[in-house]
């Protein structure tokens, strides 16, 4: 239920991959490599900044539209029943208490209990909950989940993640190109232009550094989850927030939301090894313990 970064990370990676491949196909990389050393470094840095932040903010700008389409979210324009009316009222009140504009609110059809928040602006966000969550939780627990998502929006987690991902993208692009140039010069003895070492080295380095960047982004997302839990507790009550997290432990293990949405939701899958490093959410027992230890 608490998943936001997944879809964002996936979209960001896809946009970055397209931009990166386009720079090679269009000959931008070759042109940069044919400049002098100073020109190479300056050109690569500018390209890294443009592509790095461009990829991040394009995916962030498209996040609401992608979320609605990928999760088939039915946005509540006019409540058609008591449940939809109650959800809208609770989100409206929580948004006022948190000092943000009223988000769009929607429901998506899934048997798994989950929810997410996304959007580029604090005053123009989207909050959606699954049918599985509404069917498996009490009103107090659902209210806590909504408060968690409102807290994500109020904390500016989406734009903060976008900025972080832009910085990470920039370093991935910059250092992968520098590594490729170094392989060309040291191994293939190419003094001007680019050879096979650049293409192979930069692609491999981009994949490896991209994984490192994903681990850093996931670690950052886990820290923000604790903060959103505390924010949800302030808006809906600490015990309600604890009960909602405990409810997730008693139902079927929540599935991760796709790609970018994983980091901006309420739940996340468990795993070990590399998968654990890429988790967008801390284990539920850690989140519960953090809330229970708060005075």
C-alpha cells in the first residue's frame, strides 16, 4: 500500500535509456569525443546534466498520466456511493490539515491491498487506493493509509525524488562516458575520436552505475517512508497508522506496484540480497516498531 518510486524509477530508467541510445545513434557521443580534452569534458558534462535531469523530470511530469493508465485508476469526479464520498471527504480534510491543494483521488481494481501518491506538484497530485485495500481494512485503517499518502505529497517526496534521480542520472551518464574514453585511450590507444572501447565500456559502465544509482534511490525512498508514516500518524492517529501496517501483515503479502509507483505507495515486497537493497519500502515490522517507539 505504500509504493511510489517503482513506476517513477522504471519510467526514469526508460527515458534515460532512450536519451542515452539516441545520443549514440545521432552521433552526439562521437562529436563530443572528437573535441579536445577540455571540449570533451565540458561537452559530456553539459550532455549529462541535460539528459540526467531531463530524463528525471520528463518521467516525473508524466507520472500521473502513466499511473492512471498503467493501474487503470478510476478518478472520482463525482462520488457515486457512500464509500467514494467518505474517501473524498477524508482526503479533503487531510489535505487542508497538511496545507496542500486537494489531490485527485481514484480507485484501482486490484485484490491486493495497496495505495500510492504521485504527481509533479504538491498542489496537483494523485492519490489512489486499491479495491483490495478498501475491502480488507477498517475505515480507521483506510484513513491512516490515505493520511500516509497525503503526507508523501505534503513532504514533497515526488519532486525530491525527481531531483535526487536527476543528480544520480547525471553522474551515471558523466562517469560512464569518461570510463569509455579512458578505455579507448589506455587500452586501444585512440588519441582522437572514439573506438569500440568507448561504446562497450560506456554501456557496461552505464549498467553498473545505473544499478548503484538505483540502490541509492531505494535507500532514500525507505527513509522517506518512515517520515510518511509519522506524518500519517499525525493526520489520522498513531494507533490507526500502526493498525493499518499490522493489517498488511495479516493479509496476503502486498504486491509491489509497477515501476515508478513502488516508491510512492504504502507497501513493498520483502527480499534478500540485491533485492533487499532495491526495496523501496522498509520491512513492515521495522515501520511498526518505529511508530510504537515514538512517545
